């Protein structure tokens, strides 16, 4: 058995060894040198992967990977304080700084719309005044000064739609005195202002958080102005009453 295997190997290898012996010496040397040289790139790659160099990496396709810029903590003589990193703008909130306070920043308490104002805010006359000012700037153009959904933009858009000038369509701004809006918890209103609602755009990026809450307080004031309960006013019974056949809650 072993003899048989030896025989087979001999038969196979004999021609190979004979060829080898017949090969000219220079070809043998060329093969040896090339084989040794082939390990050089591997050695270089290994070396550069395990050693440290001060030089920048070889970077064939630059795209726009390297450009002059300041990175964090670098000095910059352009600014008086010599820092490249600028101090936070007043009122900046880190993203994780919001995480704990969903009430103030999202209008949500325990997964449901908040129906109270965030405790850090005081809803007083000044706050509502501020809300009025902001409402008149940001909301009145569409929703109207009184919140009836009859702002100047609405009027103009209706005109354009009716005359077919632009071939556009227009969704009317909501009347903020409608029951569907009046019944909403303040947190839901906060969310509508922050993130927009259906066709209405988001105002979160333009109106700071406190001002959004101030606007809500003013919206509530507007709503009370149209739907107040006369019983909440002392001596109201002595005053003339709205006709009960009229729409709305009079008595
Ligand atoms: C560019 C016009 C425009 C401006 C400005 C605007 N809104 Fe609206 N608003 C709309 C439109 C349109 C709707 C109705 C959206 C719909 O039904 O698709 C709407 C709907 C609403 C609603 C009803 C949401 C609901 O649940 O039905 C509230 C509340 C509201 N807006 C509040 C505000 C407040 C507060 C501001 C100011 C910060 C404001 N809007 C600014 C156009 C506007």
C-alpha cells in the first residue's frame, strides 16, 4: 500500500523535477526574487497600519474633505475672547435639555395633551399682552385680529381663488372661536403652533417657546371674550342679556 502511494507520487513528481532541472538558472533566480519582492508591499501595509505618523494620510480623492476651518476648542484671533467656539446664544436649549420637560417644550404630560401652562411661566397681564403682540404679528394675518379666521391673507387668497388668477386652491384659516378649537387643551394648541397642523405651517422655528405659550394665553383671552359665562361677572344678572335665540351661549 505505502509502496503504491510512493509509486504514484514519484510518477507525478518526476516530470516536474525534470522540468525544474532543465530550467535555466536565471529564470529560477527571477522567480525567487519576485516571490521575495512580493512580500514587500504586505510588509509596508502592515507597518503603516501599526505605526504612528505625524504626516497627513495619503488621500487620493479629495472631494471637499479638507478645507480651512476651525474645530472645537481651537483659538481664533478674530474674536475678542480668542475662542473659535462661540458662547451659546441666550435661550439656547440642548436637545437633551428638553427631554425631561415635555410639558413646556411639547405640551405633553404623561403622554397626554397638557391642560395647564408650564409651571415656570406666570400667566399674568404682561404675559397675555406679550401674547397679543406676537399673535398680531404671526397669526392675525391669516386668523384675523379677532381670531375669526378672516385675516388679510385669507381675504386676498379668497379673492385670487374666486377670480381664478393663479388657479390655486385655498384652505381657510380656522376660526379660533369654533368649539373644536375652544375645547382643545393648551398642550394641543402648543403642538399646532410648534409643528403646524394639516395645511397650516409650523411656527416652532420662528417663535420662541415662551412666546408660543404667551400666544396661547392670548388666544384663550380672545375665546373668553366671545364665550364668557355671564355668571362669572358679579352683578351680571342686573345687566341686559343676549337674546337666547342667538347662536352661542348667552346665559
Ligand atoms: C399662513 C396662514 C396662517 C398663519 C400665519 C397661521 N395659521 Fe393657524 N391655521 C391656518 C390654516 C389654513 C388652518 C387650517 C388648517 C387645515 O384645516 O388644514 C389653521 C388652523 C389653526 C388652528 C386649528 C387647529 C385644529 O386643531 O384644527 C389653530 C389653533 C391655529 N391655526 C393657530 C394658529 C396660531 C396660534 C398662529 C400664530 C402663531 C397661526 N395659527 C398662524 C393658517 C394660518
